[in-house]
C-alpha cells in the first residue's frame, strides 16, 4: 500500500504559502499518511493534522504582525527576538487565543514530524507526535527557533535551533520512513538557489558558543540547493511533486506585509490543485 508524504520546508512568514496548500488539501479531502515540517513548516503540518482549516493563515496574517512576535524588545527581555513561545505557547495552548486541537491531532492516523537541530552536536532531531504534550508544544518551538535572533530553545537538557540549518528539505528522511510518493512544499520559486555567502557571517557569530551548530549553518544553503535538485530528480521519476510559488513578491523571512502575505497564501491555495492529479 502506498504511503503518501508531505514535506513543508518552512521559511518564516513566507510559510503562509504552505498554509494555503494545506487549506486546499483540507477543503478537498486530501489525506497524507506522513507529514514532516521544518521550522514554521512544522506548525503548518500541525494544523493540517488537527484539521484546523484557516488557523495557520491567522498566525501569519494577523498574529505575526504583533510586536509580541518579532521585536528587539523581545530579544532584550526574553532572548527571543522571534518569540516562538508566544506563537506556539501563549496563543496555541488551551485557553489561548487560537489553541491547537491537540486531541484531534493525537487521534489522527497521520504521522507528524517536526525537524530541529541539537545545538551541541549539530545533528538533526526529528520530533514525532509522541513528543508533543498537552499545552507544551515544544517541537514547534524548537523547530522554528532561529539562531542568533534567538537563544537556544531548551528541550529538557538539549538546546535546539531551527531544523532548517541541518535538514532544510528532508526528502531522504521521508523516503527512509517508508513514503512511496511525496509532495514537497517550497516557499521560494523552485529555481531559486540560495547564496552560501549569506550564511558565513552568522555562522562565525554562532561558532563562538555553538561551533557544531555553526558548521551546519555554514553549509545550509548548499544543502538546501542539493535537496531541491534531488526533489526535482524524484519528480522526474514520478515519486515527488514540487509545489512552489512563482513569486514571493519580495517577501523575506520576517517581512510583515499583510497584503503580500495574503497574495502568497492564495497562490498556495491555487497551486495545490496540482496535487490531485499527482495522487490519482
């Protein structure tokens, strides 16, 4: 029996594109057996597994505009310039403004994986659904925790950073875990190559405290570029489908532009229609 997977690579607020893809899937009854997300993509996957249509759109289009989410004040006060505790704790817990339906996600047959990085070793950490606890959704926080902008997010005694540093497009992981077909959601045009030079300065800064994590960050761009090429190879074989925006309208990782984000969401919703033929 085929095991159908979906990968969401995240990409900060550009991940609203993936939110559109997943809302189309929920509207059209598309079911994935294996869902793996990186950084903000892990939260997209979570809301898909819990069946909460429109929830991710609110996070990117409304809550992310608040100073509680991104500000220098947050960095000075809590060590989180990009406040993952606010997004995936304060808002998402029971009694919060937009709680994650933990019970529905737990009952779902779909596997749910969030990718993070152990800052001590630089190795990937793959949190499965069993790692989530009621009102303590630390896999989302760990997976989305941006180096330099944030201090490491502690999971027990393990300091964690963004999974995109070490496994930005976990297509090998999806196939190792038994997927026969995989939908890959990108948040940059598919022909976009990341410039490795952009990671060099920040990797040097990170190396002062976390040298093994810094070594992974240094090679993040090359790794992403090669993984996209692998996804394209798998697509040519009929084992993968890449769903990617044609334009991101100049949006960077944390650009707070509600109009452009709304456009990107609707692009994702429209582009997701290609999934139907791929899975037929």
